[in-house]
C-alpha cells in the first residue's frame, strides 16, 4: 500500500463582519465599547491625515522617504485596540497607524522621517520595538519576545506586523515554525495589501491564501477582511485569548490594500492600473466605519467635521514642534552615542576630533 | 558615443550582454515590470522576456542561492540585491557556496555569477539603505569585488564581471548613479577586473580611493593644486578584490606621501589592508605616516546627518596637508 491519503484538515476561514456597504453581521459583532470604537475612529483619521501631511512635506523636501499606511488603518488600529498596553508591538515599516495607537507622538514620527534618530527614541521599559525596514527580519524577534514572556511568567502577548511580500522570506517561515514548536504567545499579523513594491500578490505566491502558510506549521490561521475594523478586532481578540491560554501562536492574514505609493520614492503608474486602486478605494476602512457608527447614532457628520478640524490642528502642531525640535538639534555629535553601552576609547577619540572640527567651524 | 549617466551605462552593459549571450539572465526584486527601483534593468523585460528577466518574490536567500544553481548549470546570472543592506540574507549563499564551489569541486563546478547592488550614503535614503560594507565581500576568498566610479568604467567593468568565470560582487555607488554624464562608446568595451587606474596624475602626494568617494578625492586634489600648488596623484582602485597594489605602491614610492579615502567604516576597513600593502611594498620610500579619511565607526546615521558621517573636503584636505607637512 504505497499510496495512502494523509488526512489533513485544511480549511482557511475568511472573516468579515462589517462589509463595504456598512452592513453588519450581528451574530458576529464583537463586544467593543462605544468609546473604544470612537477612539479607533479618531486614530484612523489621525493616521490618514498625518499620512497626507507627510506626503506633502516629503514633496516639499522637508522630510525624507517614508511608507504611507493609507488604506491599512483598520488592520493596524483595530488589531492594536484588541490588545493591552503591556502586550508587545513588533512592527515592520508601514505601521504608522499602529504606532499612533501605541501613543507614539506624531511629532516623533515626523522627526524620524525628517532624518533624525531622536525621533526613533524609545523609552526604557516600553513594549514597542522600532520600525524594521529589512523585510520580515522582525518576525523572529516577536517569537523571542513571546517565549521570554512565557519563561518570565508574564501575561503578555506579542503581535508582529509584516506584509504579503514578507511571507516569501525565510525569516517568516523559520519564525512561524519556531513559534509553533515552542507554542509561543505570538500573533503574526500579515497585512496583505496586494503589492510588494511592483510585485502583485498573485505573483508573490501561488498559494491561494497567505493564511494557509500557517497551517503548514500547525498554526491556527485565518483570513479576515482587513478593512473591517470589527473583523480585525474580533480575530486579534481571539488570537490573544488563545495566546494567553497557553495555546500558542496564530496567523492572521488581513486582506487590505495599499491605496497609494509603496514609498515616496516609488512610481506605481509603472506597474498598476488606477482602476484597481479605485475599486479598493470603495472598500476603504474609514468611510465604512463611519457608516457603521452613524447608523448606531454614535457619530454624526457634524462631529466628524469637528474631529477633522481638531486633527488638522493636531497635525499642524505636531509639525511645528517637530520643526522646533529640529532647529534645536543642531549638534551632530549624537551620531556617536548609543553605539555601545560604554563608548570605547577609539570611538571616543573619533567623536572628539569630530567635535573639535565642529567647534572650529563655529 | 553617447553621454550617459551611470544608471544608463549599466543598463547599456546589461542590454548588450543579454543581446549577445543568451545565457545571461537577470533576476531580482522589481527588476522586471518596474525596471528596478533605480531603473538599472529598465527595458530588459520588454526586450528579453520573463524567462530571462525574472521578477522574484522578496527572498534574498533564494535569489542568491538560485543564482548559484543557475551558474552551475550553464547560465550567467546577474542578480540584483535591491540595496546592499538587504544582501545579508544572501551573504550566506555567497560565502558558503558561491565563493567555494570551484575550490571544493577542484574546478568541476564553477559559479560565474554577478551579484549587483547599490551601496553607500548621500541620497537621503532610509535606514539600512546607505551602508558601505564592501569588506564583508572583499574579505571572502573566492569572490571578486568590484566598485566602479564613473559611467564609462561602470559599463566596461560590468561587462567584464558578467564574462568572468568567478563570482563577482558588483557594488554600485548609488550617489553616482545620476550625478553626472560621461561619454560611453556604443561599441563594446571591457576593463580587466583587479586593475586600478590613475584618475589624476601628480608627483607630490598620492590619494587612493574608489566608488563615490573617488570624486571627493579628485575635488580635494584640485583644491590642493589651486591653493597649495601641490599635485596629487589620485588612484581609483576599481576592484577591491583582487586588490591591485602595484599601481598605488609605485605611486607611493614616487610621492612618499599617501592618504586613503573611503566611506566604509574605519576599523578593519579597506584602508587597513591598503596600509598593510604599502608597508610591504613601499615602506622605505614613505616620508610620512599614511593617513586615512573614512566613515566613522558608528551606525550610518539617518539622512539628515549622513554628510557628517561621510569623508568631506575639510577632512580630506586636512589629512592631505597633514601628510605633506609631517
Ligand atoms: C530584506 C529586504 N529586501 C528587500 C527590501 C526592499 N523592499 C522594501 S519593502 C519591499 C516589499 C515589501 O512588501 P510587503 O512585505 O508586501 O510589504 P508592503 O511594502 O506592502 O507593506 C521590498 C522588496 C527590504 N526592505 N528588505
Ligand atoms: Mg504588501
């Protein structure tokens, strides 16, 4: 009997609760307070407007290249809202929205994007990691952090974000397998935004879903509508519970869309049609959430207008203070700080000669 | 003859080699439809089709490992790493296999591949996009390591690299990609790997550099001529491995005074090896200790301060005047 069927359970669930028309499946509606939903909404708007402002600032040459989060706000913010501040956040490079939810001041994001590492400073004791630009390289960190939480007896969950492209990297596969074998309390959140620079999702992998890659490692895995705040929240809440119950990792594929450039250095007209973008524009997450909140009478057009004004002011102020900080940050000696806990002698002398030159130049 | 920038000159080299030799294939992230994030492979997909121009998944280990396999089986892969900072997943394949295959099989299998990548600071890029870690490759026996400096030599060296029977790591100074144009002949041109050139003649002082920093060394040489009446010879290394020491050693014996300029970190940087060769080949002719102007031993800073990291005119001139007065 050389050929026997190995029985495997291979099904990937797709979870959608709030559809693009704003209709809700009440049976699946998660228990989220009104206040949390309004906070999520506010943060999504802030992220969107900050993104737009940064695009303008970049075009004016005031800040450098960055990766906009436009269109992916639900995947990021609803996920973070389902976790607590003690849980760990391990981002890739497009997680502006999630970072804002974690309380990172917009001013710091602006400072970082203007090319100053002070903007990337993280307070000691924080459970946020800095952005990680090498694709997929942060995913193993989440597994280590999660395992450490278990070993130290801490009730913490770790969430890590990455893109569809990242699932092609070895780091992704090694990390998933590791987490599964060690049953670490980790949530792998893949934002399938359909593009990895110019590579469409369909050419990144022949797998029908990215979620099914988790099944190969015996990790509970599902797809959710990544532009649906309710579905993302519900999926992450469930995954977090599983992690806290000692049942190990979950892979969540948020199906969403990159509504704008890959980064400000990119020209998508070279590789994708506007029609596709328009189609996804109709499914974008903010308007959808607004419809839902309005139906519940938790939000009105008037309140939205007011909020928009507030946010505009907040973004103005963030840029003002980032700008002021830049003006006050003229001494570049800081490039020698924090290479080591204690600066070795040879490096200190490099700093000294650098500082002497600065002084002479004055 | 056409006036080309380095990006176009590299594109010309790829186009002509693909035209001439069916075994040349190009692979990398975004190299096809997008034409590469720096447009170095622009137009190749349209011309040579998707079997020879492979838009790959985001997977550097596979890109380099697959290139090793392609090369073993009769093709000439030209593999692009989007930035040198993302080549480390592929470094494993280069060190463990590309570099050793000829040696381990006693010549039975060879890996005639080219691993191209942009390196270096100065274009306001993101973190991990501005490093200059050529020593990782130059330190590895079995790999050749090339760093062009101008459109014309970039084109000629890339052609030679593609035709070379050994794996060649080809570092492209991204700050030079579109910095200036130079006459590049239409007809094919090659340059031997492992041979440096004299970029400027002089008898008073020798400046040794390569890649993007060569242009800063040349600028300093002009200033020295103007302000100090000193004629500096400027040597452009072009290859770090094999390292051609005969030319710079000869120059050092003539001038007795040497300054080395590179943007790689200082400690264990290329200047260390160059100084060692000078000690071996020109010690008794040196009239002053050799000096080096390099990137600092810190993380390459974010773009607002990247110029603080890089060797600049002030530092190069101070070192040059220092060795002249020692
Ligand atoms: C290891 C590595 N290789 C290549 C790159 C260049 N790069 C930056 S983003 C990107 C595509 C990533 O796609 P995806 O994972 O889908 O994330 P998205 O950009 O869509 O958020 C590539 C190839 C990189 N940053 N790191
Ligand atoms: Mg993507």
